[in-house]
């Protein structure tokens, strides 16, 4: 028994000795445990400035694997809030630093091992000094990069063997006071330091917005009294404080000093570092503009606001009114631009705001109720649609971004589902304009099938119900789904109803707004017609399948691959040291439609410079002379953007039913004058039939 007691006593003594001689620091730091990370107190052999100087001639420097060099510094950052990602910033002294440095690491939650204020030592063996975004930093040589100056993040498994926390030293980091005017190249040695900007305030254009939209990293501008040039505060949408409203006042800003290429920026460690609640601000705002109160305001409904619009295009709202309405559509997919729609029980209305990415503003999220102070705004009809905004060229335009905080307030209510008004095409009235609507059982007309939602400009497509009633679907060429091919089936359409000079039109806000998966009204499932003949002129030149006819002018049809790599296309240009008069034909071979029940032709076109439109014809009996041939003009969709090359537009399927059972030729007729000579390009020619 004594033997066992001796053994236990021996084990206890060894364990106690380890506890006494080890680095006990958890109580002191009051941080999570270090896990596999070891503390150490080492001796630095190089300064931060000396290490940064290793990066010379724009070339990454790699320390040898047997290097004994060590640097030391104090952690100026913390990634506890998630605003700083896979980076540890250090500076050479906890107060009044002379150098800062960026350490790029492929790990998160570094604050648990290297909390702010920790003294750290970094063994440089095998590490590399290079740049990212023009900022010199420490990492490892990137084997996948061809750049001579780049570094990659230090692998997570290597970090414990290279970055050590002092067992005994942790200091309070005192931010270095800087002005925005001092953020210049001459002070780049401070990049990575914790700095303080006094008398700072966020730009008035972003007042009452959150630090960042969820999941989106954004730049927020900040100003002080030292310069008229704003700087950037870069906020991550993954930060724990991202959805909080930024302080609206003036005061002390504290953050990590950084840079990306030529843009100076700062990162917030935690929002408790900011003390920006003083008024008045430098720009004269005397009180917190983000605090909403109903006091002195008279509620107005959408219908009542519309009634304020008279026959005049501009009607100023002079009363202390407030409109409380739900956002039904914004610019998230790019189909709406710098405006949104709001709706209450009495109707919907368009609100014009001169600000991009409205959807990233918490006030303008679809389904959120927003409060709009109406005094000094304007209401009036634009092309027949009543809208809210500010004056522009005698009509209702956009509310200036700098004024957004004056009029729009977050209700702080959760977003709820937007319920559409369900109607048929024939039931729409003026009172429905501006509403989020649902129309059941719509399909695109056959002439639009196989086309994209939009070409090179805002594009109209036509939807029809099973009774043949039609309505325009309008899509911006900047919509994220503009290049998607429209669906060929039938289904329900969800959209904003607008009006343009008496014509109702729809705007969908995403691709699911016209999710048409059911069989068409006649019970069929549309199947693209098989291609029975095609030519994309890929090899250059015209094969014997094509005939060119030069009627007027010295210029003729040819092929080119300019701006298109190795891909050739047909081209005709009547300009040669000036505009020339031309008439030139490009005529396909005869293609048999015998035994076919459906047929169409399709192609793409691209136009540049002013001039006559290209004409597209078909014939069943080419005489060999365009002048004596009976031609049928085809209603093909052509490119209309004369200002640029490269924006090819599909013709869609151009119906050839008049030529079923016959041999058909397709011809492109080019004309120009001494006043205007456009360049027309044709590609992807196909005749389809079944």
C-alpha cells in the first residue's frame, strides 16, 4: 500500500511541478484557452521596419528555412467581432508606435490565441514578405501565383510554429491619433496600427444605415475637419455588429489603419471603441436624425398621396405628413434602378431615390415597413405614372442621396411576406398601378420564345393569357437575369404593375417572377425546332451556300473576326474614307421546307454607327437578280445600339410558315447613303423546321 501511495505522490509532484513551471496566463488574460498554442518569450533580431525593407524591387522576399530571425510586436487588432478576417495586425509599441505590420494567416478566431494587446514573437524561417493590395505584409510564398510580389496566407497548421504569444506581457493598446489628412504615403509606416480620429463623423449620405448588409462587405465614408476628402471605413457583412445602425454624431473613431492600393481605409475592431454621439456635427446637423417620432405628423395613405398630384407634373408636399408603407420591390437584381415601390392597403407608388444598391439599406428591404416624411418632397405623374421624388427638369426626379436620411426611417419592424393583388390582365385599373400583382396562367407569345429577357437596352417582351389578352413585360439590360432565355411554358407571373403613357406594363424583380413551367395554353410543351441548316461563318469567307449581290457602291459583304477572336462573322460597312451610297445583298442557299409543319429562321446582329437598318427578306423563287425577285420582308428583331460593337442581339425565331412545303432563301439587304453608313454584322444563322 505504501508503494502505491509513493507512486501517487510522485505523480502528483510531477504534475504540480508542471503547473508551476508552465506559462499560466488564462487568468491574467481572461481569454479562451490557448489549446495547442504555446507561449514563449523570445528575443527579436529584426525590427518591423527591417523586415518590411526586405521587400524590394517589387519582389517577394522569402526567409530561408534555417533562418533564426525573429520579430516582435503587439497585437493591435481583434477578430472577435468578425470584422477582421484571417489577418493579425501588429505594431512595434503599445503606445506611440513607429511601425505597424500586417500578418496574413489562414485561420479565424485568432483573438482566442493572440488577443489584442498581446506581445507576439514571429519566427521568420520560411515566411515571405510581399504585398497584397499594395500593402507590404508577412505570409508565405504563393506557389500558384505568377506575380513576383504576392504572398499567400500562412497555413493554419504552421501558425503555432511561427507565431508565439508572450507568457508574461500583455499591454493596453493606446490608439495613435491621426487626422484623415495625414493618411498619405508618407505615413504608410503606420499601416496596421490602431489609430484614433477625433471629430470624425460618417458621411451624411449614409446616415441612419447599418454598418453593412448581411454577408456583404461595404465601404462607408467618414470625414473630419482636417480635409474635405473622405476616407473609407470598411465593414464586413459577417461582423457581429453588421446590422447595427452606425452612430450619427461626431466624435472619436478608433480602428485599424489600412490601405488597399491607393485607397486608405480603416477597420473597426469593435463598435464599443467608437464614441460618435456629439451634436452638432461638422456639416451642421444639429440633432440625431435617425430618431423617428410621430409627434406633429399626420398619416397619409398611398391613395391620399396620389391625390396630391394634380395635372401639374410637379406638386410640392408642404404638410407635415408621413407615409407608412411596405417595400414591395427594390433594385436587388438590377431590374429597377434607383427607385423602389411601396404599398399599403390603399395602393402602391414608386419612390425615386438617387442611390445605388438600395436593397443593401435595412430601410428598403422587401417586406419591411418604411416611414417616409413627405414634407418638401414632390409628387406628380411621369409618363402617366404618379411617383414621389424631387424636382428634375420640371418633373419628378430622384431624391438626392445626401437627403435620404431626412425623409426615410426604419420602422424597426421585421420584414413580412409581400402579398400580391391577384387580377387578370383585363381587370387592371389606374388604382392598381404601383402594386405588387399576380396574374395567373400567362405565357410568352410564340414570337418571343427562345429570346432572352433583354438585349442591349431595356426590352419589351409580350405575355398573353389563354384568352389572347396581352401585356408588356419590361426588363432592363442591367438585370441579373437579362441574358436568361425566357421560359416557354405557362404559369403565374408576380410583378410590379406600372404604366407608360396609358399602356400597362410589368416589371419582375427576379427570375422566379415569371416561372412558367406548365404546358402552354393549348396543352403543348414547347420544344425548340430542330436546326436543319446553320452557318456561323467560323472559318472566314463565304462558302458556295451564300451569294453576294453588289447593286450600288464599291463596298461588299465580307467576313471578319475583328474583336471576336478566331470567330468570324458576316459584315457589311459602307464607310470608306467617308460615307458611301451602297446597296448590297447577302443571300443564302435554298433550304427545303418540304414536308415541314413548322419553320423559322434565327440569327444574331450587331450594329455600329448611324445608318439605315438592315432588312431581312425571304423568297421561294430567287431569279438570280435581287431586283426581279419577289421578296417577303421578315419582322426580325435587330440590334439597335449604334453606339458600341459587341452587344449581339438575337432575332428570335422568325416565323417561316408562309414558306412551308417550299424551298426558301433568306437575304440580308444592306443600304447606306453619303450621309450615314452603319456597320452591320450577322452571325449564328440557323433555319429550323420540323
